């Protein structure tokens, strides 16, 4: 059970290990990494990719259908459109590591489509809305099924309940090593920090297995 308390979810990801971060991944992934941005309906995936992308992002928004409208999450209540195929953007870290960002559709009926979208991906950033934690379970479970390493970013909305990190980790059933950070998908600095937390995690995993 998540208790209400002052949030201690870190808003700053651990700093990347300088230009070494990019250099390490540069040698292992030839300077480019495919990253998924996942999460439930309306959690802010499209917003985050639009915020950080250094190219004009590709969006595939469509007016919500009846099927989509029935999925009533806190974040989705004021939305009229939803991603129906994918979002695409690009962000460079350290001037040398290019992240190709693929946003997934949030509607549960599209979960099976992730299998194709995840091909060649190195990891995922999973966005979570604390106003409806249960809405994230499908996305996190899908990442585990795919064996895709991920970091979790709490996208903070007005009125979002604040939780102690330990309570949140327990509620989301996260492994101890899975990064958990807070972000505002509309803010570039905090969104980039969330992606850097993921990249740092991927570097750590790659270092462990090399
Ligand atoms: N207050 C606040 N609003 C946000 C934040 N992130 C996104 N929003 C708003 O929430 C709405 C949903 O954002 P989207 O980016 O479309 O969400 P999505 O996860 O791509 O949604 P689907 O594609 O339908 O799954 C938009 O109106 C955003 O402006 C945030 O961090 N804070
Ligand atoms: Mg979207």
C-alpha cells in the first residue's frame, strides 16, 4: 500500500559519467541507441518526446475512439487525441550518443504491437502517473516480458499524490537497481535527466556483462 507522504523521489538523475557515458555506449552501440518511451494512456509520452527532440518529431495522433475513451485514467480525462502508431524523435547525449526515441501507444489494445516496436531497442523509459499507479502495471509487465531494461520516471501532474520512494518502488514492484526519478514531461531539463538516468542504467548493465 502506498502511503501519502512528502515525495522523496529524486528529481535529479545521477550525473552521467561525463563524456565517458557516450563513449562507452559509442563503442558498444556504434553511437546510436533505440529507446522506447512507454506508459499508460495520457501519461505524457508524446509530450516528453516533443520536449526533448532536436528534430521535428513524428506524431501519429488520432481523435480518441469509443474504445479509447472507455479507458478512463486520471491523466487521460481531458484528452481528445491519442497516439495510434508511434511517436519518433531524436536526442543527442554528450554530443556523441544519439538516442532514437520511439513512443508507444498508451491504449492497452496496442500492447501486443510493442513486440515489433521493441525490436532492436536497448531499453525503455517508463512514465508513471501517481494518480493511477495501477494503470502502469500492464506497461511495466510488458517490458519485463520483453526482457527490456528500463528506468521509471514519475511524470508529475497538478494534484499528483506524493509518495516515499520505497513505497513507490514497492507498489510498482521495481527491482532495487531500476532507476526511479521524477520529471515534468513539458520541461526539457527534467526530461533529459530522466533519459540520462536510463542511459546510465544501460551503461551499468553493459559494464556488468562485459
Ligand atoms: N501538468 C502536466 N501535464 C502534462 C504533463 N505531461 C503531459 N501533460 C499533458 O497531458 C496530456 C497528455 O499528454 P500526452 O503526451 O498526449 O500523453 P501520451 O502518454 O502520449 O498519451 P497516449 O498517446 O494517448 O497514450 C497533454 O495534454 C499534455 O499537455 C506534465 O508533466 N504535467
Ligand atoms: Mg501519445
